[in-house]
């Protein structure tokens, strides 16, 4: 794999040797070859592109057809050809968890007797205990603006994961991750504890239940580093950059469109 650096926005772009990486997909400026990618950054799994470039362009035109005040050259064929397929990096985490919660719920009943209103408040205590299996909880492996692109075109169906091979990068780009497991390990563990507590809370049949205290144990985290497919088109209008993105698996669209 080859690593390219954009001198303008700093994006680190990964390609194979057959990809003509001449411009940054994010800011449209030229990129320069930095060197070969180390083995530490080799992904475990990848979701290959299901939608080709023609389908991505068709969906982009469909989105633009609903907008009346776009700049005239916005959907020019020459510009649409600049759309690029980019694989974005994501961590997926699995683990086992177990624990318990103490919760309370309130039920208020009110009625009138003559001119007097009576109110009865029933407070109940609840205890829940259980085991949970967490599978493929996603966490972005990118910082900055690129992270937002993926947030808007999620989710991805993990059933389409296949073992990574460099052949999938042919003709495409891939972002190099800049978030390591050690940076987010604590936050991920806390997130799993909150998720597990809320799942136990959901089993309480009374409305307005809330957790009073909890004790959740999270087992060893199992990490996989994966690449997700997104079609990306950058457009500059009046010194501002606009991003259009399309989920390369499901076709979900995210777009910032300029107004003339």
C-alpha cells in the first residue's frame, strides 16, 4: 500500500500501486506520495463497494434535481467525474458484560371527589441482573471533519464484512486511521457500561424508571480494524468547500449543497 499526504488539509490517503492518487478527495488539492504503509495499519475486514461510480453519480443528480438554486456548473459532467470512492477506517468492538442495577419508578394517579383533587404517587423499587453479549459496536478511527462524513452515512451492515485484501483498494482511496485503541479504550468501556445499564433498565415494564445505582463488569475487549465504503465529491464555491457523500453499501446520502 502507498501513503499520500495532502499538503493543504493534512489528510492521509492510502491506495494501492494501481490507483492514480493525484488529488485529495476532501479538498481537491494535489497530494504527494509519502511512502509505503506499515503492516500495523493493515485492516482486519472490509465492506467492498456495492454501488459503482455510475450509481453514485445518478443518486447525486437525483438529490440535486430537488434544489432550484444551485450554481450552474455544480452538476457538470466534468465535475461529477471527480467523485471518488474512499474507504473510511472504523474500530469495531465486541465483549461480554454482566451486572445489575437498582432502579426506581413513579406512578402518579389523580382523581376528583367533589371540589377536591386527590393525588396518589406510587414509588417502586426494581432490581435487574443479567449477562450481555456486545457484538460489533462501532467507533470512528478518524478525528476531525472526516469523522463527520461517516457519521451521516451510517449505518453499515456488518454481514458484508470480508477479510481484507489489497485487491479491494484497486481504483479506490482509503483513509489512514489516526485514532488508536489505547486512546479510546477507557471511553469505550464506559460506553459499554452505560449501554448495558440501559438495556437492563429497558426490561422494567413501568414508565419513567431511572437507574439509582449500578454495577456493570465489562470483559476483555475484542477489537477489529475495518474499512467502510463511501463515495465522496468535493465542490468549492466562493472559497467554501462542500461535501457530498454516499454510503457505498446502502446508498444513504449526505450532502451539503451550495446556493447560487
